[in-house]
């Protein structure tokens, strides 16, 4: 038995540096950084009367939400839960999944709701920016412009964003600097708004103002991008995120307080236009709209990239059907998932056409992301317990964040009939796919039969040396799901010995074990029958691309180089020229047998599973196998065979 490591080009951590901080500004803070475009407009409500109590209370809620939710929960606590430098809800899940099987539920719910709410982020951000043009051109039709920009964003994904991405950091620095300067200019003229830091104003708004509690649904919009701080941990590193957040938070608060200061001067009037643009000097508005539009494009880009990463992790954890994943550039972590890209594009266009105005989108935004944050809290508390954190501290944090996030959830439920149902329906559809895939695999695993390899070692050797059987291939390779060296699936033995006897010089059984660490890339070689049968176990991190064709070739090259195997063709004409033998991969594709008596709910899961299998990437393509060297065999998946089948013979 031999173990090796395969070199993978990755960087687990990112050291603190000026360049790192600039890159962090461009990658991570787009979503939360563009929130000032619509948060205060949503709190007041377009056309509603401006009231000083609502302004003070709303600004106070924003300040404490950004402090408690974003700064303390995510920047200070959650970033500690790094998985070898990687973050995100699935990374967090891999850190704790061995603690309890039920933890897959919050992980799946969190992943699905994060994807679902992401469909509304590009439309609301871009719409809020483009609608600023109405200050200059009141009758302009913004919907076609928004749809065109969104289409352009998704179209460019397939080419990668390596070159454009280098400009993200400087542009976002300009954006945040603009936020801070504009807000400060108003704050200096009306400094009384500073009193809103006092949490009493937040309490009075929520407890005493008519319908004040439901304003929390709009307040929540200021922190909707907080999950990105954790999800993109691997791209930037916690030190860069924490330091850059200090700058980002200051500029965000300056802008919120600046908008609040201007609104105080309008006390008693009705809100007619977005305060984000009204605090700008007239001569600067066109430039402000341009910078805002670019910032929202960057925010959308970051969200789309995050969705690709989330799906690729789900595929490798085997909780999502295999899909095609491309790597358009050499940049670490940059990938492109065509199916998800175009599904998101269609979803975003439908959101724009359905809601039309950013004001309508505000009414639907944020509902499902509250569920994501709740699921993160559950997994985070389990993680803190696993590393020995005091039970009292965990209890205190659980009480605090359960109270905050459940309050946000209840407040956001008021958005359900106003369009919040859209993201919940999408989230439920994604959950159905993910959960059906997980349940069907478990049902299959219950009925997969394994055979002891010791019972077949002599037979494998004899078949390999039996010249009366035509040689099927020099090197025959099977993908095995067995976690134990001593076992092999019965269907593989059936394929070799019975379906069509397959004689080969060497039999290889390849097993892939996905690790909890993100970038593990190791393999183990076990010689089962000397000179005839070898098992290779790949231990790959959940962020390592499973290119089995490339990895297997590398393993064989190393074994040949070390003199551990001889792959020279045994055909006389080829052997004397020392030519290598041919390799043939066998992929066993299962079909649901009609002869089964599964319970109704399990039968539904299996039907959904096989529909998804047809729509998803095939096993051979998913593992990156060279199709010219692959044979696909169909085998029946007989689950829970029908019992008590009575049949009487008559003469």
C-alpha cells in the first residue's frame, strides 16, 4: 500500500497587503456596498410622509444591524470558521457534518435560499442605479436598459472576468469614497442625526411607531450582502476582509447618516425621489449615476461568481447533479457553470419584467436570505461547540442572533404577498432538486450489494491468464463507490464475469473520496492481486476538480516510473516494440427497475433523481474521462424487489 500527494495549484490563505485590501473591495463588498441605493427609500416608502421619528429610528436600526449582524457575527465570529482558508455555508457544513447527520438540512436550506435570493440582487441593484436617470430624463423607460445591462453581464461570464476583474478594486474604492464624501457633506450641515446611534431610537420605532416592527423588513436590506464576506473568504483572506470592512462600514454609515440628515430637512413632506441621488450636487448627478451603475454591475458579477462556486462545491459534495463546469481563465477560483449562468439570467429577466420598478423589488427582497442567515447561525453554533467554546457564550450568541434573525424573518414575511413568494418558490424548487438527489442516493445505497474481493481474487487472475477468452482491453478501469478495500460492488463483478467476460492484463478499481478539507489532493495505491488487480483511492478536497482522466494518468505514470507496474502491451507484435497497452474505462449506468415496491415518497424521489440524471452531465463527462476510451453499460437498479409474488404451475 502506497500513499502519495498530487500537487494542486492553490493558495489557502491570503496575507494582509494593500493589494489584497483593494482586491477585497472589488470582490466582496459589491452587494452590501450598493445597499444605500435603496435602503432608506424602502424604509420611508416612496410617496409616504417623511417623519423624523422614522428617520432617527431607521438610521439607528441600520447602525446596530451593521454592527451586530455584519461586524460581530460575520466579520469577527464567522470568519474564524475557516476551512483551510475557505469559507461559505458548504465549507462550514464540511467542518461540522460529522457531528450529526441532520446538519445536512440547514446546509441545503441555506445554500438554496442564498441562490434564490441572488436572482433578485442584480435586478434591484441595476434598476436602482438606472432609475436615477429619471432625475434628468423623467420619461425615460428604464426596464429595457436594465434588461440589456443584465444580459451583457451574463453573456460575458463565459469569457471570464480576469482583465475586467483587475479594475473592480479601484472602481469600488471610488464608489465607497463617493458614498463617504456625499454623506459627510450632508452630515456636516445637519449633525443632529448623529444622535441616532442611541439604540433607544431603534426601540421606540419598533415598539411604539404604528407598524414600526414591519420596517425591519426594509432595514434588513442593509445587511443582505453579509454572507458574501464569509463565502469569499478563500479569495481574499480574513485579515484583508476585516481591515477593508472598517473602511467600508465607515463610508456606508456616513452615507446612511448623510441621507438621514437630508431627510430631516424634509420632515413633514412626502418622499418623491430617491434620497441617495438627492444628496448629490446637480452637476454630479450624471457622474453619480454612472459610478452607481458600474458598482451594481460589479456587485452582480460577484454574486454570480459566488453562485458558480456554491454549485461547484455542491456537485463535488454530491448534493447536486453533475453539471458542466468551465475554467475560462487561470485565475484561482474563477469558474463558469453554463447551466446556472443561463438559469440565473432567465430568472433575473423575469424578475425585471414582473416587478418593473426597484420599489416593487424592495417589497420582495430579503425574505429568503434571512433563512440563509438562520441556517448559518445553526451551523456556526455547532462549530463553536466543536472547538471547545464555552457553552454559556454559545447560549448567549444563540439567543442574541436567533432573536435578531427571527425578528427579521417575521418582518420579512409581510413581503410574501408583495413578491417575496417569488424567491421562496425558487428556493423551494432548488431545495427539491438538492434534497431529491440526496435522498435518492441514500435509497440506492441501501440496496447496493457488495461482494468480498477475496472471493474473486483467484478468479480475476485466472480470467486474466485465460487465452481462450478474447482480450477485452489491456488495462480495464472501473469506478467504484465502495469505501472499503475489501469490498467491491457486485455489479462490477457481474460486468467482468457474466454480462460479457472481460479479460484484461490488469484490472483497476478507482475510488474517489471527497474530503472535508477544500484542497486535499492525495491518492493511495493498494495492490489486490499482484500483477493483475490494483485499487486506487483518490482523496480530493471539495474544491478540487475531479478530472479523473488526468489524475489517473498521473498515477499510472508515477507507478510505471517507480517500476511498480508494467503497462506494456502483451500482444506479441506490440510487446517487442515496448508499446503501452490500451486503457478502457467501464462506466455502469443504473436504470430504475420496474420490479420494485418502494413506498410512494421514495418512489417520487427516485423518479425525480432519474429525471435529473437525464438532464445532468453523464458520469463519464462529469469525471472528465476521455469518451473514446469509455464503455457505458446499463445495469438495472432493483430496489426493494416485489415480495409475495405467488405463481402456481398448472399441467
